[in-house]
């Protein structure tokens, strides 16, 4: 019970740390509103060859998206024609905001739209993928140790069971990772309605790669476990 409680505490700390770290990539909450109002800042030409300026443009573009989504949600009714009207209004406001950002920073409007699609790769790797790798490592290591300890490493059902377990665990990682990715993204944009932003979460667009990677990692943990057993001897 004590071990379970310790694992639970570590898990909660890990989730809290990941969410806190994810807040580093959050949009500017103090500028969010449902009226699609853009707070002016000093005009400054951005040099898109510089990383800082590219990040500034990305932050502005993603803030504009957040404002447009909130504006559409605030204007939505529950009539049968509501959704197309909302989408039209949202796109109209978004185009207007993108144009304003482009003019404000002396960059092409297409560069603003492209900047909205950019992700913070470092934060994604740590906040989205690392927790899932940690989960996979914990489950895989526990299964390899438990199964081969019970089977003595000689029972033929053990490899078959572990092959099935690797498929099931990888499937769970896919599902759990998608839920976790949505939670992190909602925290990042400070909105439970992700709208078009949901399809940009890296986990969603790379299911096959994630599944194959999980299978490989599961096997790698097993290989390390068996090597350790061989070194320790009977």
C-alpha cells in the first residue's frame, strides 16, 4: 500500500510539473476577451530570421486564434444554422486580426497564418511525450519483472503473453496520450473548446508513429530486463 501511495504521489507531482512547464508555452491570458479586442502594442518590424521574432509572431498569431474562437463561441446560438454562421464570423475576425498583426509587424499575412501553426517543439517533447514514456517504462518494467519472476524465465507462455501485453500497452498509451494532450492544450490556450487547434496537437497527427515507438520501447525495456537477469545469474 505504501508503495502504491508513493507511486501515486510521484504521478501527481509529475502531472503538476508537466502542467506548470506547459504554462511556459501558454498564450497571454491577460489579453483574452470574448469581444475579439486586440490590445495595441508599439509597432515593430519583425525579422523572421531571428528566433525571438518568429516566436513573437507565433504568440501573436495564436492569441488572435484564441480571440476569434472565443468571439465565435460567445456569438453562438443553438439554431440549426448556428455552426456555419459561427465559423464564418470566426474566420472573418481571424482574417482581420491576422491582417492587423501583419501590418503592425511589417510581415506578410501568409507568414502570420503559418506562425499560428508552429509549435514549441521542446515543450511538446517534455510535456506531452515524456510523461507517456515514463508511464510506458513503469508498466513495461513491472510486467517484465513480474511475468518472468513467476515463470522463472522458462515457461513458453511468457513470451506470448508479453507480446500481447506490448500491443495492449501501446494501445493504452495512444488513448491516454490523446486525453493528456487535449488536457495540456486546454491549459495552454485557457479554453476547453480547442476548435481547429485540436488537430495540431502532435500526438493526434502521429498515432501510427507513436504506436510503433511504444512497441519498440516496450521491447527495449524487456531486453534490458533480461540482460540484467543474465548478469545476476540464477
